[in-house]
C-alpha cells in the first residue's frame, strides 16, 4: 500500500458524522482521564492496527446487516 504525505493546505472539511464521533472519543477519554486528548494523541491511537481491524469488522457487519433487510 502506498502512503501519501498529507500537506497542510488550510481548513479541512470534516463530515458531521465523523466530527461527532471524534467528539465522543474526546469526551470518553476526558471522562476517564480528566483531560481531553490532543489531536497528536488521538491520531496515532486511531491508526493502530487493532483499532483499524475493529473499525473494518464493524463496517463489514453493518453492511451485511443492511443487505439482509
């Protein structure tokens, strides 16, 4: 898989559903630790292999469930 370098070019538009999910993660960490996580802490956590596999499995199951209905 080719990795591309992402250049900062100004504000990034984030889908509202993704923004809400990130807020929920921030709240969860803040409730557990007493401090909101920084983007620098969240980014590597969200790209860990285990997290990626969990997301993949969730998406697969969601797609299968929607095809059954």
